């Protein structure tokens, strides 16, 4: 499957970190501007898919550091857990909780269960897309 | 009370362990429950006699007005005591009778569950609860009849019983729901006081027909009587319990229960009286015609059920009392006789009267019990059966209509009943000894206790009827009749017409018995006729049902996806277009192109062109590429019309889709021209019709707003409550986070599914190679 | 717009009615696009008014596009992708096992 194109390969080396950063940026700003977990996750998976095409399956897995299936599981767990804190304040499951921190360097930072949930979504999207793509690519490699 | 009713179910769940614990004495141990229940129900008697009926209420599904409420009055107590009292004898008897049967534990479970259902049925005050218990008895009796499930006949008989009673149960449900709607309450205690209102209501006739249908199937009235004799495939204790004392009387119970509300009309008299009389005669004729021990008893049970139905139909004070007395007398002697049939089977291996004879030396106690029970069945003077028979004659003679007809029918039936009693009480025991399949020996005490007590009770109640009359039968009859009944029960009524009828029936009945063999030979023609009876109809109906199911399955489940789709799509389109056409005046097509800009036209045109391309192209790459083009076109529309998030998502997904298709599709074969041009044209027409309908629908709905969108709430509260300025994202992760959670779970599931499909195969390939 | 959606529907259904499974999948993609557009169109289309609240404001200035429909479509797109992936791999496996692309020949369950 890998297409040995030098241009693509070197381009993807540079593009990958950029795209991944961009995806995290999209994820974090998603609450206020266009973006969010779904979009961020898709961008990240597209980035790794690009890498997969230019290099090979093994390299793509190494970039990821973690098995996409695990990512999937943790994402789901995180998303579910983000609903739990509300229960302690006797509110319905999934009521958003906000925590505003005043950090000296960064100014005001808002942490919220909503953000946790969005991160969960982000991880699930990456996890599932890559589970599918990597499995397919693996099968493809096994064939050749 | 709740615990008392449900205790049978509870005990049933632990019965197998108890069985293992107590071994061969488990029958006695488990029998303690019905015995205790019998006393418990008995303890209510003085109370209801003083204070009248008692309603005990537990809320169950309050929203649907389903309450688990129990009505304790004379009628329900009479039944409850019969069920628990006879239940005790049955269970202790079965402990010995089925001792060597490997499924005895299962028997205990089923019979206890059945007993509990039956108790629930007769004690329920709520119509729905009553129906639930009614169906539970059908199901448990199905399992009990088919207890010897390795025997095909037993399975067939069980299924037959189930179909007939559950079919009737459906009618009953409809009838009960209608009754509840008309009466405005599902509580029997409230419904039954509204007799006049119910009988004047236009739904009266359907209600009565449906309920009576349910009762008739359960109580084996003609033309549904055939399942009862077939159900004799069950083990004898089951037959004794279900088909003499309890289940088949559920129908009688229901009719008696409904009498204050529904009874007393001409319809009621005609339905119950006539069908009851016909059943009575059919049952007893078939009983005399049969030779199998249990079959004779079963048909005579059919006769008894017909008699009780007829008496409830007649509906006079005397008839109701007669029905209750008859019910008790019948339960006593019929249960005893059925249990004796088991003794004959167990002790001599006989299942047919023709195999028996001269057993009185080998089985003296059984002979005595049989004689007592048979005398009660025949209605001979000092026994309880005599009182029942006298009352029956009196009630028919005083019937509100066709009195002579009913009396004659009852009298003719009585002649044959005497003959049956003689067959049961004399045939196996006296005369020349016959070689029996196994050497005859007396049954163990556990198996004789039940029949002995039941038969002796028949004598006792006959001699001292006031014992039972005051405490149990009068309250029972009063609660059926709706007003207090107090008719003194006495053994001796003096010399009158009923007595004359009684004596004549005895003489003629013994004559019939004398010439029994000849009689059967001469009426062999009847068998020919019976073969075309309702059982034939039942079988034909079953076969027809199977055929219809085959035909329907072949038609609907043809296995072609596109035909399913076509049917679904075309019916949707037809319905939608019909709705549009019907409301043509109200539909306005919103059609305004003025605001559309040039670049938007271009995008739409490209989109359509790409779509056409994707459909028509013969190359796979072309199809994928044009699909991509369609996707990006759609994304552009999203972006142009103020949906940046959606647009971005669409673009990204489109990219990944193309990658996916490239990875997979190229391993699939090239497109083939699988269909002919004519089919293509047909499909294209269908597709265009659907597309056109959607277009029309959109044009007509785009300008209509039937209700305010809930979006405004999200728009207004996104920043104040969700602290987010991207409203779409706030909806996704905050307002509707639970939905999103579900969606990511779906996504994860799809991924895991894909992974499983690919990886498992890869592993198998590896294994195959190594 | 209505015509485009109608056209997409027509194309999708035509493809779904084909015997080839590959075409069925293409039909599915088209159908999900068509359905998304249908929802989108029915929920008031407006230009240049994304459902965003300006910085510092509590509510968006003036009317904006319907955010609920957008949220629905957004998830629908992503799920559509998941389902598509599943379908594509499923038919791929089916093709490997059965060896045909013709649904009529896949009718027997015991192949």
C-alpha cells in the first residue's frame, strides 16, 4: 500500500505534527469557534492517514504510540466519566461543571467537564477511524 | 393475602431443592403449603359471613389502573379452598405415584406454579390481573399436560389444549377490556354492582359473547370440548387436579363471577343454558361410549361442566345454589375417582375398563372408596351427590323458560351418569377376576389417603349438609346471585317429582350398564360421526394456518433486498402523495428562486452532474471520484449557508471515505451489467418517483412551521448557561451530551466490528498457513 | 435546493435497487448525503449567519442558522462514516467468502 513518493514522504513528515497540533487547537477552541471534538478528531485521523499512505502501517502505529483500540476505550471512558461529577452535586447526570482557575502566566483558564467530554469524543473519533483504517491496511499488507 | 397467592410460585422455585432434601417424602413436605393455604382461606369464612366481601388491594401499575387487588367472598373462597385442599391431596399423592419418575421435581415446580396461578385467578379482583392469572393457568397446564414430553400424543394434546384455551383467552381479554371500559373500572367489586347499566349498554352483547367464549374454551363446552379428553395424556395426578377440580372450572368460575353484572338476560339464558345442556348431553354420551378409564372420567367431567354452565345460565336462586352444590360434590367425587384411576394404573397396570374385573380381593380399600365415590356420582340417597342431583332437577323444573326441555335433558343425562357410575364403581372390582398387565396389589397409603378422604367427605356432607351449607355454600351462592340466598340444604326433600326422576334415572341407568357392551357395539356408527366433529375443524384450522404462513412467508420474505425496498418505498410514496393530494387545497408550494446567487447555481449544477456521474459510470474509480465530488459539493453548501462546523466535518469525512473506499473497493470485482435495460428503466422510474415526491414534500413543507423550534432555547442559553459561543458545539457536548455519548458509542461499535471482521480472518489465515 | 435533494434521493435509490453490492454502498453514501441535506434545507437556510455568539455578547446578534439541525447533521455525518466503514468491510468479507458481487447469489445462507 505505501506509495514511495519522496515528496509525499517528506511533506508528511512536516505536515503530521502541524496537523496534529492544529487538531488539538480545533478541539480546544471548539466551544467558542468552529471546531470541537468531532472535527479535531477527524483532522488528526486524516493526518495519520496521510502518514500511513506515505510511509507504512508500522510507522503510522509508531507515530500514534498507542493502539487505536485503546484510544477508543479510554475516549469512551473519559466521556462517560465526565458526566459523573454532576451526580455529586445532586444534579442530573451530565450537567456541566465548570472550574475557573487563575493561573499567573496564562490568565484565566476554564476547566470543565464539557471539555473532558469533548476530549473523549476526540479520542473516540481518532480511535475508531484509525482502528478501521489500520486494520484494513494491515490486511492489505498481509496480502502482498 | 398477596403472599398467600404468590407463595405457590415462591415454593415452586425452590421445589427441586426441597425434593432432593426430602427424597421420597417430598410429596408430604411440599403438600404442607396447600394444606396451610387451605386453613388460611378457611379462616376468612367467619369474617366474610359477618362483614360481607373483603377487598384487599395492592397497587401494581397504577397508571394503567392495574391493581393487584383480591376479592374475598364466598365464591372465591369456595374455589380457593377447593384448589388448596385438593392440591394437598394431589401433591402428596403424586409424591408416591410418580416416585420413580425422573422428572418428579419438575412436576412439583409446575403443579405448585399452576396452583398459585389458579388461586390468583379465583381471588383476583382486577380484570387484568385475573386475565394474567388466567393465561398463567393455560401455560402451566400446557406444561403439565405435556409433562411426558417424549410422548408425541402428550405433546400434541398439550398443544391442542394450549391453542384452544389461549385462543379463548384472547377473546376473553377483549371482552374484559371492553367490560372495563364500559363500566369505567377494572375492579370486579365495582363492576358487578352496575348490572343494569351494563345490560342496557350497546356493547353488552359483544362483551358477553367474548367473555363466554373465553369461559367456554377453558371449561371445554361444546364445540370446544375435544381438548379435555385428549388432555388425559397427562399424568393422572394432573388430570385429577386440572381436569376435575380446578382448571376446567375456571370457566365456570368466571361465568359465576360475572353473573351479577352480566347474567339474567335472555342472551345469557340462551347462551349458557343451551350450550351447557348440549355439552352435558354430549359429554355423557361420549363417556358411555368410551372404555378408557380416564377417558370415561374426562367425558363425564365435560358433562359436569356443561351442567354447571347450564345452571348458571338458568340463573334462578335455586339454580345458582344447585351449581355451587354440584361444583363441590363433583370436585369431591371426581378427584377421588381420578386418583383411583391412577391407583388402578399403578397397582394393576390397567388403563382401560375392558382390561379390568374382579379386583376387589386384591384392592379392597380401593373398591370401597370407588363405591362411595361412584354412589355420590350416581346421586344415591345418603350421599352428597344426591343433594346435588335433587337440586339440579328442581332447578331445571323451575327454569324461567323451556323448563321441561331442560329438565328432560338433565334427567336423560342423569340416566347415563348412573351408567357411568356403575362402570366406574362396579366394573373393575366385581365379576370374574381378569388377568391384569401387572399383578394387582393395593396402593400405598399415600395414594389412598386422598381418594379416601374425598370420598368420605361426600358421605359426610350428604348426611350433614348443614355443616357445609351455612359456612361455605350459601355465601358462595349469595355472592354469585348478588343477594343473600338462604335455602336450607337437606338430604330428604320429601316425595316429589325430583325424587321420582331420581329413582327412575337410577333404574334406567343400571339397565344401561347391564347392556353396556351391546350398547357400545350398536352405537359404533357414532364414532364415524365424531370423526367429523369439532376436532376435525381444529385440525383443519391448524393446517390452514400453517399453509397461510408458508404462503405469506414466501411472498413477503423472498430474500431479495430490492423487492423489500421497492415495497417500502412505493408504499411510502403512495401514502405521501395521497396525503398531499387529499390536502391539495391547504398545501402551498414555496417556490422562490429570486434570492439564489449565481455561484450557488454553479455548485448545485456541479453537485447534480457529479451525482449523475456517480450513478452512470462504469469505472469504479470514476464512481469513487464523483462520490467525492458530491460530498465536497454538499460541504460547500453547508459552508455557504452558515454551517462552518458541519462543512468542515463533511470535508474531512469525505476525505476519509475516499481513502476507505480506495482501500476496500478495489479488491472487489468490476461493475457488471447484471440487469436488463427494462429493469433499469423500471428502477429508474421508481427512483425518480421517490425523488420527485421528496422534492414536492420539501417544497410544500419548507414554508410551514407548525410549532416553534426548540433551537431558540439553545441559541439563547448557549453562552449564559453553556459558557460557549459555538452553539453547535455547545449542543453537542453540553445540552445533548447524552445523545452524543450514544453516538460515539455507535462509532466505537462500528470500528470494533470492522476490526473484528478483518483481524479474526487474518488470524485464521495465519493459522491456516502455519 | 429541493430539486437537488430530490435528485440525490433518486440517484441513491436507483443505486440501492441494483444487484451489485458495491453499487448499493455507493447508493448508501448518496442517501446519507441526501438525508443530511434534507434536514439542513428544512431548517431554514440563511447565508452568512453561523450560529456563533460574538465575543463578549450573551446572545448572537440577530437571527442565525438553526444550530440544532447542524448538530444533528454533524453527528450524522460522522456516524454515517462509521456505518459506511462497517458496510464496506462487511461486503468485502462477504465477497471473499461467497466470491460474487451479486446479491441474488448470496441468498443461500449455507454458502
